[in-house]
């Protein structure tokens, strides 16, 4: 019998390198510690959120601008992941955030980013999330954003698409978007923060229609994209002209589902619990920001080791002066709760 031939592919070699890198980073007692860090879009979005809510901390904002400068690529763009290529959506968000924070348009970093965005085709080439963000500030027409009627909340389990088949973390993104895209709010910023310069043609002349020819082209992608565009056109017409008897019921379902999804899956998140309490009691209170730090801080090691697994809880550091609550805990404590 002929022995099987073993083929060592590039994928196998990549897996072995990844395994070696992980093992090299492992601590002697078997755990790993690593910084959990997102791409620059989170910083850009947070900076813009503070301006939307009129809760601007100039010292913190200066640190965010410094971070964005450090993450800018040599060609003027920003990437979605470490070592990745420049991305138009990440670049638009960073440019917008820095401009809102007061960085001059004549700053070399802004000039580079602006040229890169215009070369890409401007805001119409950005992804849907970026268009929604711009629309919230009046920098993109809501009519150019794909339709997501809030009645999606009421689709039954047996339908081809329904939220019960969507992962919880996706639901906590989709459901707030359904509420926002139903009301289509706009927060107007000063004229000095507008983004007219990012449009290769005047925005009044720009076509916001989704392009029907996919890139790269394939017959399957062409069919699906044009089907999506057709459905989107129909939904936009229905939202604008058609009767919507279930809209109020759907909005109420969205509000209930939002707090259930967050509170059920993050039931140890104190800020969420406090927000839920205030909403159900009719008191909204002030916005609470939370930062999560995973690892095993030395200050917690002694106290954690004296507790039974059932009673271990991460320490809550209260920083009222900064208006934030930060949560620290060990990976061991986290695993004992899950």
C-alpha cells in the first residue's frame, strides 16, 4: 500500500509560524497578556461622539489627535489594521475628527489625507457606516444611505432574514442603527468643520446612487448587487410614501431588544446596569463611559487568590473627576464567570 503523500503548503507554514509566535509570548505559568487595541476608527468616532453630545474634554481630545497623527501612514491615509493598506473610510473618519478638533486644513497631515481621499473618489466611495456617521453631522445626505426600516425588528423567526439569527454583537450594532436611521437626526457643526473640500465635484452635483457594476466584477456579484439596489429603492419609496402601521411597535421592540442584548450578554457591565435602571425608572441621567482592561494587575492578584471562584469579581475603579468608570480584572476571574 502506498503511503499517503504529505503536502506542506504555505498555509501550514503560516500556521506553524503563528503557533511559534504565540508560544514564545506565553508566560511561564501558562497565561498570555496582550494589549486589546482597535484601529484608529474607534478613536475618530469617539472624538466625534463627544462633539455630538457636547461633552468635549480638550485635554483628552489633544491626546486623541496625537494618537491619530501617530497612526497615519506615509501616504496620508489610515488603515483598518496594523500593517494594512490605507482605507478610505478610516481616512475620512480620521480627517473629520482632526478637523473638528481644530487641526488646520493647511496642516501637512490634513493635506496628505485630503489628497488621498479625493484620489479615491471622495465620501461616496466610503462604506455604509461612514456614510451614516457623516449623515449624523449633515455631511452626507440621508437619502444616499441604504434603507434599514425599523420594522425589521418584527420579522418572524421563519423569515429568510430575522434578527434572532444574528449574533448578539451584531444585534447590538444593528438595533441602534435601526433607531437612528428611522429618525435620521442631524447635529450641525460650525461651518469651519464642514467637509466640502473632500468632494472631487461639488456635493450638490455628486451622484449618491450605489454603483451597479461591482468591483471586481463577477456575474454573481452583479446579480446580488443589483437585487440589493432594487430592494433598497423599493424600501426607500415605502418609507417615504407607504403606510407604516407597525412603525411604533417596531421602535418599541428595538428599544427593548437593545437593552436586553447588551445587558444579557454583558451582565457584569456596571455602566449598562446603571443605564438600564435609569431608563426603566424614567431618569436618563448623564452619559457614562466605560473602559475595559483585561489582564491580571498586581493589585488584584492577592485579593483574587483569597476568593472562591464563585465570588471573584473584577475591581471597579471609580474616576468621577474624569466622568468615567474603568473596570479591571484578571483573565482568571473572567473565565471563572463564563
